[in-house]
């Protein structure tokens, strides 16, 4: 009898000697499951609902920084795309409508301010009509042409090239045209044949065009690679003004008519 009891005890514990888990008392087994029934608890498959953003009243919205309104817009869009309800989508477009009206109000105020303060308005210096822009271009080209001809005896151009350079010839033709238009002297130096001259101006590539002040050590690079006549002429004109001390690097885009004006970076509207 003792041996039978002992055998039943071993069967209950299992041959490994480990105790069998107790039944899950939170579950209700069926009659077919048996006394030692156990199942892993089912995971909650219901996803939590996304948090609905709180949209303030318009008066409070009007006092919010644009970055905060944009953050609210992004959160509302995420919410509307997630829940897919008409109310959520309508709230998103109400925020869009608020932002649109706010932007239009700022644009209207900008127009008023620029009309009342001409010194802040770029149209005072740069016309928006075709006729006005054409006249401005003529004036600037006239200033450039006169100045280049006036300085023809003070400056010259040197183009550094190589025999293997594929586009040096086209650049040389542009410089010849520049010389015909301005009266400047232009010369050509082969980098491989005269490396000491190239080294003096820090030239390694070709073509590179340098403007020099004659009988001085002053020079300025006016083109790297192949450039058009207008670019060469503009950079030579600006280089003259820079080397003469009329402008500094910040004013490199200035024409003579721009000095002290709307586009001069050294001038403040408060001065």
C-alpha cells in the first residue's frame, strides 16, 4: 500500500521531480480541460485611443507663437489621420483657416508699412516694371563701361592657360572682345612654361584670369574657368573699386549708384 501511494505521488509531481503549476484561478476551465488546466492570459488587443489635442479659443490662438500653432497643427493632423472622423478633420481645417487669415493679415500690414516707410521698400531702388528694370540695367552698364575705359591705362588682364586646356581658347576670345570694348591690355601666360608666374598669383588650374594694377603688386582674380564678357566686365569693374578702397568685400555687388542706398550692406535705415 505504501508503495502504491508513493507511486501516485511521483506521477503527480512528474518524473523530473518538479512541481506542476497550479491552475490559473482567474480562468474558468471547461469540463474537458481537466483539473490541471492552464492557459497563458490573452493579450489585450484593443489599442489605446490617441490623445485628442486641445484646441484653444481663437483669442488664445491669436496670442500663440507661430511655432506653437504649427506644433498644434501637426498634432491635430496626426490625430485626424488616425481616428478618421469628420470632427477631427474639421478641427484640422479650422486651424488651417486660422493660420491662413493670420498670414494674410501680416501680408496686409507689410504692404501698409512699406508704403508708409519708403526707406524699407526695395522698389525705391529696384523697379518691378520691365521698363524700369531695363533703365536700371542701362544705367549700371553705362557706369561700368565708363569706369573700365577710364582705368584702361592703370590695369591689365592676364589669362593663365595650358596647351591641354580644352576651353582656354574660348576664354581667350572673350578677353580679346573685352580688350576691344575697353581698350585694356590682355596677356596670356602658359602655366607649364612659366610656373613661377603662376605661383606668384597662386594659380594651379586653367583658365584663370587675373586683373593686375600696372607697376604695382596689387592684383585681383576676375574669373576662374571660362566666363562670359558680362561676368569678366562686372568683376573687373568691382575689382577696381575694391583695390581703390572705394568699397570693401561686403559691398562687392555695389555699383556706384548703390553706394549709400537701399542695397548697400554697410548702411542702416537708422543712420
